[in-house]
């Protein structure tokens, strides 16, 4: 009897262990579903407003759904952004076409998947510079966010018609780079005479630093047609997570629709977002003035992109004329 009882007890213990094992496996299976992470990059500039709006309104989270954690990273310039994209630190984001083209021609795995904004770049001169027109540029020092960045190419392309070029290619115009948020201080110190700068910094320099607009956003090369800010990802990411990329584009579409329908609230969100990144609060009047110089759109003008690239070759930012047939992936905006 004792033997029979012992056998029953053993069977009972084995059954309990088996059930416990099943429970452990199920719990393990449930926890093994790792939450996906998607990182979006952008700059603290007005022309990057679609990313700021989509972040504030939760459009990325809504489109990507449960099981995807969205993180954000801001950048001071295109070089830092492209490094982050190439290393996989970010999955997609907004950047100017200049750095994208430069990196693409050097073999980087980058794809333009949508536009974000066009226009908004102006050339301004400090009140201390003595510059009143383009003819006064020779021998002066100008600043842009980066060498070969979108605003640099726009400015140097424009100056070609006046026979003026930077010292980089044998001219007299000296070039330095820096964060647009610091241009006012550099104007005041006399270290910089001229800036090719995106909004809202152009309007801010005029109002707060007494700068003068020499070439406005409509007259500068590629001014109203160039996709000044584009949404990009990598070919690898598109291949691995095509559905995620489509949802990122869809979130941006929602943001642009919101900007068009709610301009005042969109401005407020943008001002708040820029302050969080740069610790500078833009004057509402400055933003109002700058906003009208920018067109928010997902469109990508392939012909203008190619013209911009051709100019980059002429200016020796690119070594050879590239073929951008494979750079633009328009499947997500059709």
C-alpha cells in the first residue's frame, strides 16, 4: 500500500512539474516578443516641421501601432544625420538633399522616399559687414550649416552668375560652417559677414541682429522648387521593413495635412519643439514671417534634384555627375 501511495505521489509531482514547465514556456514565449524600435531623425528648423508635428500629435505611434517604440533624435547638420543613418542609429528622417547626394555618390545606402518642404533659404548680411548687394561679396566670409549642404549649394550656384566663388574653388569668398542658432553671435563678433541660412534663422537675423536680406528665398537658386527637406531611409531598411517605411510616410502625410489645416497650432508646436532642442524660443512674429516662405509637401521634383546635383558637380562638391535613377524611391508617395 505504501508502495502504491508512493507511486501515485511521484506521478502527481511529475504532473505538477510538467504543468509548471508549460506555464514557464508560455510566459517565456510571451516575453520573447521584443518591442520593435524605430528612430526618427530631424533638425530643429522650421522646414523640418512635419517631423515635429508628427511627433507632437503622435502620428508615428498611431501609424506604426502597438509593439513599435518610436524614439527621436535631432541633428545640427546633414553630416551628423547621414552618419547616424549609415550606422543604423536612425531608421528614417528629414535632411536636406545636399548631404544625401554627397553620400549617395560615395556609395552610401540612402533612399529619398518623400519630400517634406521646399523653399525657405535666404542669403543675409550682417549690419557690420558693409554688404548691401551681391557685388560686395568678394573677400567676405560667409557661413552655412555645412560644406556642400543644401544652402551652401544654393548660394554658390546663385553666385556663379556674378562671377563670385568660394576660396575652396579658387575664389575670394571665405567659407566657414556652424549651427544657424549661433549666427547672430557670429555676426555681432564680426567673424562672419554673410549667411546662407534656412528659415526661421534668416528672419531672426533680420529682426534681432539687424541683418539685411540680400537674396530672398524666391530668388536664390532652386528657391521654390527644390525639395529643401526630404524624408530618407536606407535601402536595407526598405527591404527589411517596407511596411514600416510606408507607415512613416503616412504619418508625415498626416502631419503636412495638419500644417495646412491648422497653421497657427502648427507654428506653436514648432516653436516649442525648436526651443526644446536649441534652448532658444523663437519670436512668434519671426515664425509668422518665415512660415510664408516655406511650402510643405511630400512631392519630390526629380528634375530639380538632378539639376541641383549637376550644379554640385560644377562647384566640385561632387567629383562626377551622378545618376539618381536609383536614389529616389517614389513607391511610398504614389
